[in-house]
C-alpha cells in the first residue's frame, strides 16, 4: 500500500499534568519484559522464555512494559487517532482499541525495526471485539521531557519495498512531552537505544476488519 502520509503527529497534545498522571498510574502496576510478536511462551514453565528465545529477544527488544486500560485514557487519546485517520487520508475502518502498553526504556534499552501488524487476524471467537480483526493504526504518546534522556528516538522506515531504497523518517517534533504520533500499524519503525536517562511512552493499537 502506498501512503502519502506515513505518520501524523500532534505536538504537545497532552498537558504535562496528564502525562505525569499516566506515568504514576503505570508505576503502581506490575511490570514485565517487553516481548515481540510471534514469540511463544511455554505456559507450563511459568511463562518463562527459553535460552534461545531470550537470546533472540535481547537482539530485537529491551524494554519493560505495563498494561493499562482505564477508560479516561481512551477518552483522552483515541479522538486523536480518529482525527489522524481522517486528516492523513488513510480512512481505515477501525472499531476497537486494545489494552494500552506503557513502555519504559532505560539506558541501553531499545526496540529494533518492527511493525505492529500481525501476519494473521486475531482468532478469539469468545471475544467479538477482537475476533478476525487486525491492527490498523498505532499511536505513541511521548511522556518524558526530551532533555531528560538521549537517544530513544522514534524512527520510521518509509522505503518503497519494490525498489528497496531507504527512506528513513524522523522528526524532532515527536520529542516534546505530550506529543502523539499516529501511523498505520504496517509501517516499519524502531526506537533507537537510549544512551542517557530514561524514556517513557504509551502505545495504543486500533483494530478493524482485514483489508480484503
């Protein structure tokens, strides 16, 4: 799919107070190691990764995450996703939002190139809001003042896959606390290693029916 806009952003959309409220909310909840799509955990082994899985994961992603689904968060953030969907000209059909992922990056942590869209629709017949749907639009909310860390940049790969020509996109306007970056879930992106300080963000995924 060719895109005129690979992302849409809202600079300083959320107040510092709201951002701090999100951080406090997440800090009071259980944290876990950030995983990657397709990584299967053995439920009989107390949800532990194998040595090979850990080795592979450490090459791709190092971060800690917390899950939040408080309704006020959806009320505040999701309208920006709907607006971006229209203003960027994507006009994707979306009708649900997943539990939000609060991500904490410490020095040396990162998330290498990936896309948020799975290779098949969700298969949850018992959950009609998820069943047979895919991730269509993702959003990242910046929760940390940019002067409090270095590295940790959100970068997009907008290359034409037919030609393979690189087209790396990044924007300093993503950095201010409270900024929201919205993009199609199939767009490849990464978070560069944090080299100083810590970075907090909130990720939101919207769902809809498959394109075809």
